C-alpha cells in the first residue's frame, strides 16, 4: 500500500536551512489508498534537488507538515503496513521521529503527517514516568501495525494534548493498564505491558490509526480548553485528574 511518493519530503540539508526551520513548501498529500484528500496533485518525490545526488537522500530526514483536526486523513482508518521492513517505511519512520522531536512531542502517528498507514512512534521521558509497573521511562519506540488489549476494566482521567489539535488540552479517560504489540522496522516483534502515562500515550497514538482524536474520547467537554488558559487558572477539578494536571505540558504530552 505504501508508495514513496505518497508524502512530500524535502531535505533540510539539500536546501541548506537551519534545523528548526519549518518547511512551508511541504504540502498535504493524499493519503495512501485514501479518498478524502485526493484533490491535491501528486508531485514526484525524486524531482528537483534530489536529482543532484541520486541515492543520497536515503540518509536524509525531513520535518513533515502535521495535519490538524478537520483534515480527512485524521478521520479515516489507516491501512496495515504490508512490509514493515521496506525502505520506504524506514524513511517514513525517520521523518516521523524528526518531526516529533521538532514539535517537542512525545509521540506521533503516521496519519498526522498525511500518511494513512499503521505506524506510530513514541517515547516516555523520565519526568513523565510514574512508579507503577509498566509506567517507567520508555526509549524511543516504533510500532508498526500495533494492537492494544486492555488489561482489566479500570480507566483513569488524564490530561492530553495533540499536535493535530494545537493549543488545546483536555482530560481523557483511558485504560489504566494495557498490553500492546507491534513490529519494528527491523522486523522484530515488540510486546509490552504498560500502565499510566505510558499506556495513555500508546492509546492516544493508536487511536490516530483508527481516525479517533482525543476530544472524541472525552466524556466531559467542560474539561477541554486552551492550554494557556487552563494553566493560568487551576484546571477544573475532575476526580483524580488534578495531580496529572500539575505536570500537564501539552507540547510534551502529544500525541
Ligand atoms: Ni495526537
């Protein structure tokens, strides 16, 4: 399903820009196999600057444009990746990681960069980790075709933000403990038990693969608001959610 030309990329190296420079030229592309964004004409990936050094672009990464709520790519079910070890997937993953780091996110799903494939990347920094089993720091992880299974009926509220819903934060109920699995671009299978923030990040990212954004999971929309307003005042009380709110850093919660 994946086609190398299905998303736009442009090497910073090739155009000689600073690492933090956004690339406004990177435009939304139709998702692989999708219908919703089909009005944008495709442009050959290897056109222009890449011609100068054939093959050299493999090592380069690109910061991709992030789709925002309302774009159809965020509403559709992303397709399974037929070959997780394909070079195109490695390149997509590298670009997603660079995009996530540039945005100071803690996770990113492929549909957020206009690629409708079941790929997510995430990490849990030590400052975000809790003390229950499965909620420790997690190194940068790539999951292809991930599957989530809740371990028990318990849910908990916690603050979330999303790079595709910029500026907002909201309290979202999530499974407290889950088991998740997936495949890496090296073809290795990952299976982990997760709890707390770790479990929340994985559920948030995998929701993107099914066209679900966190506000769609919220049960009390009075707990949705602009992050700067909610930080200025004390966030509204919501059961056990206050403790999480003290640490809420939407730019690092995402998502
Ligand atoms: Ni998100």
